[in-house]
C-alpha cells in the first residue's frame, strides 16, 4: 500500500501545509515545518478541528 503523501499533487500538498499552518496559528498552536510529533492530542485536535471548521465555512459560503 502506498503512502498518501506520495500520491498527493505537489501543489496540493503545499496548499494543505499552508492551510494547516494558518489554522494552527488561529488556535495558538506553534507548528514547525516537518515533524510535529511532540504536539499533544489536544493541540493536534485543535488544528484539525479548525481546518474542518474553515472548510465547512468555505463550502457554505460557496453555496450562497
């Protein structure tokens, strides 16, 4: 089974990384480029939750 990272379009990977960094900044989590395994589950969940929140808002705004 191949890794999801190897199949992602490079420009999409860059956009997702930028999006993730913006979401982390908004919730006060300091992400580093590369490995962030030292984050707590709460911090990682906050970043992921913020990303989902922003995606839903974007989708809802596009429907108007």
